[in-house]
């Protein structure tokens, strides 16, 4: 088993990182969280999960051991494969995911592309007791950190972004971040900024 790969970051997209390790280029599937963590760094170290199938050897890479642990927990749930787990970890940070599972927020999980209500419920039921062992700090729910004054702006901006075809969870995350930075922004400004970040 490969524990981690350390080397020069040769190429990176939001879904894939190519690391040159002693002349061998490893193509590694990554989440958006890992992409954000490694962007712009010349040398990186990614913790690896190796998925060996009949037709392919697929590498999934993570910037932290906690994210890899959450990925392994997610793929242990019936019906969740590597790509779906990566999609969930792209939409939610490890701490947000732990918070969503421990609070039983199936609505937020359902907002992730490819996750239906039954799957969201199964993830919560299967992992509620296990996430305590990951050591990931949970954060307060994103919507609850907003005051009533701009929760209306938040709702409108998220609704507009989902109508434009963006998944709900990443839209909520980006809108929350923007409103934390500049609480007094108008809806249009929030949407414009969110479009640049999504």
C-alpha cells in the first residue's frame, strides 16, 4: 500500500494533481479541499488511498490524514464509491461534513450532486458514531452563523446559484464565506463574487 506521495507538483486541476516523484508522474484524484490546500505550492505531500479494480489502479490523494479518514468512512457506506466520496469532500470541508453527519442534516448532504435522500440518510446513520474517532473539529452550521438581517440575502443568493446550475452545498459554503467577509453586501454583489469563486 502507498501511504503518501511526496514530490514536485507538475500539474493541477480542481480534480487531479500530477506529482513527479523521482521521474515518475503520479496522476492523483483530489477533492476541492485538497486542491485549495496545495495550489501554488512547488512541492507537495498527499496521503494516498489506492483503489485497485479489475480495469484500473486509481489513486486518491488528500492534503490531511483526517480528510483521507473521512473518505475511507464514506466509501465504507453501501452505494458510495470513490468518486461520490470525493464529490462530498469537494462540497464540504472535513469539519463541515462531520458537523452535517453529527447533526443529522440530510438536507445539506442531499445538496451534493449525485446524493439522493436515501443515500444521505444512510451516510448519517452509518457514520454518526464513527466520526467522533476522526479527530476533526466540527464547526457551527454555516447558515446558523449568519444573522437574521443577511439570512435573506444568503437564501436569495444560494437560490440564484442553484438555479444557475451550481450544487447547493458549495454555493452555501461560498455565500457564507462572502457574507462573513462583507456582511453588508447586496444580493447581486454576493452572487457576482460567488460566481468567481465557484
